[in-house]
């Protein structure tokens, strides 16, 4: 199935599909994709599992600064790197130190 590069592939419910490929590159997650996210009434709430050093968080929060962003990672070092990377963007970020692969 061929996709228009200017518009991301759409899910059956009409919302854009965003994904990471095996190399960690953002497929169809461009600024134009983020323009499809409605922030008129309520800022989007985003849960990032395995958030790492905050690359995805930075990309999304620069495009949608009002987003309520939860970063879940098992490594405090990754949260520290994300905090450095995001700087003032951290105001709407909630870092959670947890391992979603194992029960506590």
C-alpha cells in the first residue's frame, strides 16, 4: 500500500498512524503528521514506554508544547539524559522509573 508522504497513513478510526521502524527512525512522524493532533480543547496525554534519552519526547514536545508527557524507563541514567536534552520542555513531563517487562 502506497502512502502520501505529506499525510501519514491513517488508522480505520481516521487518526494518523505514527510508528518507529527497527532502526529507531520516525516513520511518517513529521511535523505535518503532528498537525493532525487536535489540541484545541484538551492537550494530548502521551505515554512513552522505554523513553530512553528523550529523542521522541523532544520531537513531540517541540511540536506540541502543551502535551502532558509521561516517560517510562527502567534506567535513571536515561531519565537524567532526557532531563538534560529537554531542559524547559520538562515542565509538562512526568518521568516514571519502572520496568514494564517485570512485575515489581
